[in-house]
C-alpha cells in the first residue's frame, strides 16, 4: 500500500518533467565546441617523485616537480571544471632549468624532468579515454643557445643573426631559427610528424606563429595534416598582427591577443566600457571561417589577477564576470592553469607559480555552470553575435543559431542596472528564462526589461511562455480523483473489517 501511495504522490512531478524546454538538436562536436585549459607541466602537479632529480622548491627559476604522470592524475579535475581539451607546455628536452619548455636542446627526446615518452603516451591515452583532446605547445622560431645545431658550423645558415621579434626577459638570449631555410623547414616538419606518430596528440600550439613566414606555415600545416587529417593548429598571435591572414597558411585558429588586451582592461575593474571588445568581436564574426581563441592571460603575460589586485578589486567576483563573457562570445575559450583559483603573479616566473589546488569553490562552480551551458547550447558556439546594449559597464548581446536564441547580460558596474529591449528584437510571444540564477522575464508593453545586480551576470534562453498546461492540469486532476477513490476504498475496507469483528 505504501508503495502505491508513494507512486501516486510522485506522479505529478514525473509528469511535470516530461515537458522540457525544446533545444537545438546536438550536432557533431567540432573544434569550435572546445574549451581549452593550458597547463605548464612543471608547475601543475608532481605525480612521480622518481624524476625529481633537479627540483628546488626554494627557487622559482628551478624545476618544481610537475610531470606527465601528475597531469594524467588530474585529468578528472580538469574535466570536472568543464574543459574538453588540454594544452601542455613544450615536452622536449631542455637546457638546465628549462622548466617552461622553451630552452630546447633536443626535439626528439622528452624532458626527463617531466617523464618518459611512455608516460607522455599514457597521458594522451588517458585524456582520449575521457573524451578529451591533447595539444602540445610546439615552439617553432627559437631554441636554446645550447642546442647542438647552434654549435654545428655546417648549420650556420639555420639561424638568423638578429631576431625581429621581441625577446621575453625571463627567457633570456635565444637562438632564432631561419624558417626560410629549406633544411630547417624540413627538419621541423619531420619533428612535427614524428610526435604525432609516437603520441597520437590532436594538435600543436605553435608558439610565436605570428613571427613565422606564411610559406613555412603553409608547408608545415600540409605535412602534419597528411599525417593526421583532423589535426588542429593553434597559433600564438600578437596585438599588432591581423590574425586573419594566417588562415591562408592552414592555421586553424589564432590566439586573439588584441581582444585579450581589450578584455583585460574591460574586466579589471567596474564601470569599464565594452565597446572596443564588441567592435573586435564583430570583426571576428564577419570572418566566420576562422576561429578566434579567446583568453585573459597566458604563460607569456602577467596574470589577470595581478591587474585586478592593482585596482583593489576582489578577484573572485572579477573572474566570474570574465568567465561568463569569455564562455559566451564568438570563438572558443583558452584558460591558463590556476585561473580557477585566481592565481596571481607578474609576467614571467611569478606568473608560473606552482598550483596549490586550494579550490575557490564558488569560482569553480561558476566555471562549471557556464561551461555546461556552452556545451549544451549551440548558439554559444556556432551562433551569430549581435550587441544589444552597452553603457557604463553594462553589456548585453544576443547569440542565435537556427531556432535557438540566447541573450547574455553582464553588469560590470558598481550598481544595479536596468536594460529595456524592444520585444521585436527578440520575440514578444516568448519569454526569457535565466539559466545561471533562474528567474524569468516576460514582455510587458512590447518590451523586455532586464534587471541585473551589480557585478552579476545572467544567460537567458528565449523560450515558449510557460502558462497553464492543460494536459498537466488534467493529469493532476486525475491523480486527485484516483487518490480520493483510493482513500474511500481504504476507509470502506476498514469499516467492513470492524463490522465483521463486532
């Protein structure tokens, strides 16, 4: 009897959830759907003490102990935050103290401080087992002055006497490769194909691609994609270069440094305009055949948290607003390790601190929410982009894909904001449903009115109006009648039993 009664009580709730809000049918996953996490292997997690021969935790310029095994052991941590791909810092053998991976001395050996080729293969396999992709940071313009090629007099033409690119102070002097030299090009293409064959990685992050000749990139791209047709090439950009020109070189995406600089200024404090970012995003969507990789900081910048701190703002709140914006604009997000705990630091070694894994749960939960929405809503990965409102730090924009419309509102100001949107810009016969904090906005007098608290954001889905569901009401009434009949029968049976006992 109890089982029957429980089923009757649960039935209305089961009926209620039988009518979900419609959504665009999920399509096959593409690179545009990825959410990437860049981890610096040495500064991420130490999973194997046997390779700790050169670590010195008292010197940030020395190895700190992170390795391939450690990265593999934390894949669930990365995936649980909503990331679908990882970018790992250069894996190649380096000169002494080359924790960052850029002081390359041998392209065909792994950095022994990070582990063996077998352990790198295991990292890639475990990522693939979780449905995650692996991209390796592959520096193509510079090597360590200690590289054997530098000392080989027969390879003098392999190097440029002077570099036109700006040297990072924390890297120190580097040997600059002459990528217009045919022998150098052939060697780097050979290296690129070798690592694909040995590890089955899914792509390369081409460090300093922006300083590489287009002719080199064209040939390199052609060769590695013959090795693996789905292979992804992500290039490092700069604020000065138009990243669109790299599309013809076979590069699939470029790190959008110009947009990154704008975003850092926009979100470092309150009441900052977003018109420059909106303008850059409009340019991006006009060139829809080329992906923009969007980010707030990288291994070559100061931490975004440092800018926030200098403005005397609270990092967690700033980062939550930043992530909402980053995960909902055109392109795909690339997040530098430690951003999930608002890691701080100046450009260079200070930016490469060891991750403590002391979670900022509120920030991580927010990342999970926006990442989940990005994966579920095609409009956020493939949709058009249309700015609706931008004033005094309050920005609202619309993303549309097929029948799906998403409205994103970010209040980067120090007071609550009200935004009125004419119903004709959306659909007066529908309503906006909040997907982060909940709530609903219906059109009144031919307009939608959004009210967003200070330093808060919301992602709205345009959906059919929720009204009286006749089928649900009928079912609920039926449950009520059945329940009353059931109570009557129980009462009647009890009465009959008492009468027989008398």
